[in-house]
């Protein structure tokens, strides 16, 4: 086909349409520039999807893969599960900048704790022309916006919207089952986030969202978030002030909280807690309650099974 002849015989509007189609077939399509402000307050403007992405947070990795971005994801954090990211090059925030540059990423996704701990590395990577974006939602509402952002950054806005619809649809079915149990009849739960520091979760956190949708009542509803995170100080004295009312003692377990049932049972003073006396101590994988991924639904179902074994 003589492309020059073709364009000369088309209207301007049709020329633009054909150009868009031809560029799309070659893996690129024009976008109007978009601007976002990340978690660290940085303003980022981009005009096309990023195609070579390094993820330094397992939740980013899981969500990018859920959006179908296996080819675009060229590197992951060393803490990502090997089964999920098989074959991907692994990176640490302690690596030298040359390792990152050699991979030729156009985007590195981080979270705020990395920018606080490694500002010099990020500064060097930015100077090399690599876009760095810090994202970490702390509530379900923020999670949906975060998924939209990942979709916009990667050219998968439609897939991100579909993820949100699926999550909301499955959640509605779970809530329908939960609502059959009156609030007054639901177990009162203390949800531990970090045992050694006597920390729980903030009332607006994803973990408490999981607990409440699983049919539990958060006994630490007066907890206050620490440093705009999901974590909240509570202290042993405040926990023990609810000792007679705690029906279930639930703790996340994983890298953040390397706890065991024996540690909870043996904690000085905890024998006064009703749940400890009755053996109602449960552990749940932190990846199911603390990460902004579709697996929060799995966490909700697991909490429901723990709290209501007779109906599962």
C-alpha cells in the first residue's frame, strides 16, 4: 500500500484516526499527558505507558501481574515470592545505582519507607532519567485509587477498572452473608499487628476492614494511626483494660510480626484475657490482611472461617 497516496486522499480527521491505528499496531499510541502526585508529594507527568518497570514492593508486583504486565515487569524486590515472580531479576534498595541503570527501567515503583531510608539512591536514579513513583494506600478507598493509578501508568486502565468491579462484586456477596449475623452477636476481636511493641491496626486500615467484613467487631476502635500508616500504638495496659471483653485474639503473622501462639499465651499478664483463657487465639498471614491486593478477599473469607467455624 502507498501510505503517502492514502493519506493525501483522506480528511484530516481520518488521517489522525489511521495514524493512531498504525501506531497502536506497532505497540505505541499517543496519550494526553497525565499528572499525578505520589505518596511522597512528588509531581510526575507522563505521556505514554511505562514499559520497563521495576517493583520494589511485593504488593506492586502482585497488582502489576494481576493487570497482565508480566512482560513489562522486568525486576522485583528480593522479598517477592519466588513462585509469583519466577525468572524476574531481583533488586534491593541497598543495591548500587549501577545495577538498576543496567536494567534500563523507565519506571521504578517504591513505597514511602524506601524513600525515607534510601534518599541518595533515589536521587541518583532520578538524575539518570529514571522515573520513580512512591505509592502505598492505607485504606480500601485509597486502594481503589491506587489500582487506577497503576492502570494509568501501565496503559491498563480498563483492566484496573475490571479489578475494582470484581473486588466490589465479591465483597458485596461476602457482606450479604455477614449481615445475617446481628452486630450484637458478633465476636469482639483484638487484632494484633506487632506483638513485641503491643501494636494493633488503625480503625481505617485494610486489616480492620478485613476483620469487620469477616464478621468481627474491632475492640480497639479507639486506636490512633501512627505516622499515617495502618499501624497503631495500643499498649499492654489498654489491651488488658478489655481483657474480659475480648472473645478472639487475632494476630497477623509474617515478616512484620514473627509471632506464635505460644508467645501470645506466655505474654505476662495475658492470662487475664478471656480469649487466651478459652484458647481462642488465631494467626493469619499478613499478606492476606495488610497488602492492597485482591487477596484481601481471601483474608476476609479466612477470618470468617476462624470466627464462625460452625457455618463454614
